[in-house]
């Protein structure tokens, strides 16, 4: 086995092992760049992602952070340096003299002070042939790539494509696992994890449970498509309630909102007032209009429960009370609500037992 083949296998092995370990994409990129740079001391590697027609710095461990920041967000185009042009053309771009090449006219002021005099960039394609990133070699001398460097880049392009595809699958699976498909909000699993984390850290926060009023009536009268529109619209409105409010969809017409920096019932009620104002109002569903209303119940961590089960149960008691006596409004938890609910549950159980034993006339 030749030294060149061993080098290519070493690069491939290090990167594939990083992917198999589940390393973040940026770390996989750094491992790839450093591995190549160890074998080719005259080369500086760079990987840029292409997102919405712009270059996004992913990896360039040997480039100054200021340079990576300066090119982050550059729009791909016919004269956007080596990388931006390679992404634009969908083919490799070799610039042997950055100072003189017109492709670098707007960017050479960034590269030349760093001693970067040549740059060769190649597009990285996904399985559908779309450009998703670029892989580049920078040189400190005015020159073109060697044949061996071309072999290395061919291997690197394949490895980068694999790593990016793997990251996309992982991101998709994460989104399916932790985000609601209909609304895009965090789902019940996400909510449970966020709630548990806040309790472990001892943070003071509030929990609001929210129901959309009369969703079933909307579904039955004008259709489930209108009901879905109502749910999506309310979700969008909840997302505008402020950075301190994390809205999650638990399912159906149920939402939960975690309110940060909330130490008492007055703070939670103020947040609930914001939520009510944001969520309510006319919703357009095709040629129909729906007057959206929501009902809220809330509990404060520490005051109304220190564990997730008690806190959620108490917020649910408050929501039940709100739906019974103050629909379209907010009720905060009070201890008497729990007593009343426990008595009600006990009564229902006693009635159920009496019916099953034939003692009820």
C-alpha cells in the first residue's frame, strides 16, 4: 500500500469514526480539516455551508475567526471569490492568484493580509445534485493544486457529503421527535424535557396550561381543515408572547407555556394577560372567519409544587376551574381548588362503585 493511499484511508477513517460517534457537524468538519492539514502542511482547509443562497462558515480551524466571520453570509454569485463562485457555478473554481483574479476583487482585502495568495474551491453536492457546501484549499503561494491534492479533495468531497447528509437526517429525526408537525412548536416530549431541566436547576418559573375554546365545534361545523388553521394561528400568536415564554403543543387543543423568571402569582398573571391578548382574535380559514378564544390555568414552581407531576396537576386544576367559571380568561392555582377537585374525584369514584354494586336508584 502506497503512502498516498494510506493517507487517504487515514483521512477517511478519522472522519467516518467521528460521524459514527455522533459528533456535531462542525466538529466533523474540524476533524477533516485538521487531518488534511497535518498531511499537507502547505494547505489551509475551509468548509462553507450553502443555505438560502448564502455562504455559512462551518469549519476553518486554521483560519482566523475574523476572516471566517467576514465571509459568513456572503451571497453566492458569479464573482464571489472561489467558494461563492464554485457554489454559483456548481463546479470547481481554481484561483492561482487572488490578488489579480477578478473573482476576488471584492474579497482580496480579506485574504491578502493573511498571506493567502491562491484558493481552490469545489462544490459539495447532495444526492439530488444540489450544492449544499464548498470545500476549499488555501495556499500561501501562487499555485494550482497538484494531482495528489486533487485525489485528496475528491475523497474529502465524498466525506463531507456523507457527513452533511447524516446531519440532515439527525436534525430531521430530532425535529420529528421534539416538535409538533402541525404547528412547528415544541411538542409534549420537548415540554417534558424542558420542564424537568428547569426543575433540576431550581429555576423559578411559571406554568400556564391553555385550551382553545370550542375547537371541536369548529371541526364539526366547518371542518378539520378550519380547525387545523385555528390551531396553527393560535400557535403562531403564542410564539409572539416574548422571549420569556416557551409555548409547546401537547396535542389537540392543549398547549403548555413555560414562563421564565416568574416567582409569584402576580408575575404569572401578567404573563397570562399577554398570552390572552396575543391568542385571541379573528382567524381567517378560507372563506370562513373564526373568533379565537382560549382559556388558561397557571401554577408557579416553588409555590404550587416543586416536582413536575404536582405542578402540572395544580395548573390543570386551575385550568379546569377557569373552564367551569371563567371561560376565555385565566385562573391561577389556589389550594382550595385542589381540595375541591380531590373531593369531586372521590365523589365520582363513590358513585361509580355504587352503580356497579346496584346501590344507586
